[in-house]
C-alpha cells in the first residue's frame, strides 16, 4: 500500500473542472480516488462485490452532485470518504468492528524481494504483530488511524468524515497510537 500525500492544487483543479462538466476530470477523479474509497469501504464490510457496488454508488453521488450545493466544496477526498462512510452506515448500520480479513488486506505484506532473509523475517513479524495489535483496537481508533495515516486525511477532514470535532479526533488518535504502542510493547516482551 503506497502512502502519497494529496496534492490540494490538483484536487481543486479537478473539482472545478468536474463542476463545469469536464468528463475527463470526472474520469481522472474516479481513477485517482476509487481505489482508496474501495479500500476504506472494504474495511467496513467483508464482501468484495458489495464494497465495489457501494464505492460505485459514492461516485454516482459525486457525479450527480458535483457543482451543486450538495457536492464537494472544500475537500474532494473528505467529501468522498464521508459519503462512503454514510453509505456503509446506510446499508449496514454502524458496524462495531472492522472485518479481520479487510484489516489484513489493508495492512499488506511489505515487498520482501530486495532485502536479505533476516530483514524479510523481521518485516514479516512486524507486519503480523501490527495486524494483531490493530485487531485489538476499538473500531473508531482503527478508523482514525486508517484515515489519518493510510489515507493521509488532515485533522479537519478526518473530523468531518467521522462526525467529530478536531479535538475529539486528536484525542482519539493519541489514544489509538498510545494503545497500539502499548500492545506492541507487550507483544514484544512476550514474543
């Protein structure tokens, strides 16, 4: 899984072009953001086809609302994630825990081909420990870590997506990282 910070200028340009009906911009938005939205939805539900359908619904909503007061105005990524989260809640209600298979897909094995065997082993053990630790976190803690670090959403956008204040997101993120650190520390002691 690659970690790429969003380019706000490009996002704003695409949003503006899409709002004026530019089909190439809409296609570019779809191609650029669909994989992240799909992964986010897969974290919530354990059905690949259903996740793909819901992700498609998010982009249909985008096309229906772009350029209107209901469409995105400030953060395209934030708007897409918020709609995705709302769609999942609409279809399934608030899910207490992420499906474990989806968490495992999100935290994929690192590329191990280029390093020596010892380094490969250490990385695979680290990924497995992190997977196990993530499974122990509360759903909202998992979600804040995913939105902030995997999807590179800023505090404001994460707060909007999760329906919380910025201070609540800061606190939730701090607790999640602290809990993850403690769990990993305990695993290391006993491992």
